[in-house]
C-alpha cells in the first residue's frame, strides 16, 4: 500500500476521517498477514513509512503507525503519506 490520505471532505468530519484511515490500515495489514506464505517462509513482516509527503516519509515500525496518525491529527495535517510493504521473513 502506497497511499496519500487526504483529510478534507465536504461531509465527513476530520476526526471520523482519521478513524477511517486507521481502520483501512488495520484492514490492509490483516489482509496481507492472511495471505499464504511462500515456500520456506514463516510469516509476513512489514516495511512501513510515514510522512507529510511521499518525499519526506521516514521509516517507522508497524506498531507506531497509529501513533503517527494520531500525531498528524494533532498537528492538523491536511494530508499524509503511508507506505506499507509486505516482505516474507523467517523466524530465527
């Protein structure tokens, strides 16, 4: 998922937009985790980036995505960029 989320909407309040975005991210992660793993792979790991724009996106942990979205809401950002890429991993 590589997506720039826009907050402004004529009928939806910004607080509800942020909740919908969090839900969409959570739903995407669940969908990717449930895909069958390739041969010799134990689980799916995720590379995540978050930023105000695609160019300013910084690498973040998957567990920190919600806190970054909350911070974007506090900062009053009009839009932000989220990138989540699944990669196969093996347990060590």
